């Protein structure tokens, strides 16, 4: 069970390297000791400070007194017929989050959660139905990688990480950014930023800020409609930041050479999947360095929408291709265990999110 983080103890997994250097510096440790601790925590994945054998005894004793190494508790591993695995991790204070391990012939992708629940309110997503319980701390985001890594077969490695699990990553901005710095640092997880994708529902100010962080990760934007009428109906966030403002932020987003923004488009039967919608979408995205990822709706109990027939999906894709847009159809994996896009949820008793909770845990 994860050790609760208290005012007296800091979770080492919550710290960026500069933050760890400051902490150890207060105790008189040489600067290089922070890198040693970092490698023990994130590369070796040790559970106890006592295992950090190259540290002086005095420093180990200080760390044991003032810090913890948090660990998520894996409550369940669900296996889908297509090989996808859904991992249900319990946080120290009770909520359950879900991560998804997606196996494909040439790829092994881990889908990561950034919040316990979600408050964005997209009507086609089960996660948001239960509301937001709280933000995940940086260590809780990163630990999904560490704990899932421990379950891999010998020789297996993640090829891709996607921040597309439970929650809106940019609604938990500072913790998501700290986690990304840990994940991409050579002394941390050491994962290539080019193989990381962060998805957002369209928080325009956060997108602009995120572009200035210099993280080098890929950005995906959940668009789902070619005009405001439909998008506002299915994504309440569009009332605050309509499509025009969203696309302006996307056009201004700094992209490295040969990199593109991905626009995710969930196809909802008879609502946004008709040829006219495809034509409007093609016109909307002209001139943008982008690609479109079409996602046939993944149904869940109580959903107000239906998945369109495959021929409708193919027709929509063909229209986009005809306008020289790169358009792919996402193969929905893990649908039979509720692990596909839009199906993740915490099924434990609900505790409402509050601003006080956000301040104390974020």
C-alpha cells in the first residue's frame, strides 16, 4: 500500500531533478547525489531508500526520515481477447485509476491517466460521468510506467506512451509537466519525447503555455466536430473556447521539423459522421500541419450515442484522404474489457472533488 504523503515526508517520485537537487542541498549533499537517487528511484525502481547502496549512510538515514518512495497498488489486471491489458491501480487515499497496455505487432503502448476522474464533461466519455475526484501527483502519473514495466515479459519495452487515459492532462497542468520531465530525463525514465503523445480536449490557454515548455512531445487535440453547434453539444468546453480559438492556438503551436498535431475525431452515428461533416472538417483543417485520427465510438452502458457502421467510417476517411489530409482509423482495442477510448472509469464509491482537495493534492 502506498505510504501517504505528509507535510513531514516528500514522495521522491513527485520531484523533478532540480527539485531533488534543492532538497538534498538543504541536507548538505553534493549535487551529484541527486542524480544517483534519481536513477535508483526511476531506473532501478527501488522500493526503499535502504537499497540505494552507493549513498552514504548518513544521507540514507536522512532520506528515510524525510522522504518516501510511493507505490501504486495494482488491484486488478484485465485481459482482453485482442491481448490488451487494463491495469486498475489504487491510490493511497482510495480512488482507482486505470492504465491500458496495448500490444500490437510492432508497438507496445502504455496509455496513462493523469486524474482520478474528469470534470471536462465530454458526453461521449464514461470517465467524466463520475466527475473529478482529484488530480494525480507527478509520482502517481510516473508510477503507472514503473509498475506496469514490472509486469512486462523479459525483453519487452514500451515503444510509445500516450496521455489519453482518465482525466484531462492539461487540467492537471503542473503535475503533468513535472511527470513529463521525469519521464524524458536521461536519469529518470529516459523515454524519448518523440514517442510520447499528450491529448487535450482543448484548454486553449494551457495549449499555448504547453507549447512554450520545450518538452518535445507530440500533441493530440480532441476535436470531434467541424463546427461549434455540434462540438458544443458533445463537449461543453467548446462554450468557453470555441473552434476558432482552438485552431488559432494549434496554428501557433511550435512544431519541430516533420512533426504534426493530431486531431482526434470520435465518430458518433448520425451526429458527426456524415459526408457533409467530412467535407466541413477537410475545409477547416486546410493549411494546418496535422493528421486526423478517426475513432469509431466505443459504447458503454447508458451511452446516448451509437457506433457508426464500418462503411460509414470508411466513407468519412475516404473524403478526408480525397482532400489530401492524412487520416487514419484507430483500431479500438480492449473494448470487451472496457479499456478502449472513452471507456475508462473508477467504479469505487464517489467522493466529490473540491477546490481544497485540488490545492492540497495537486
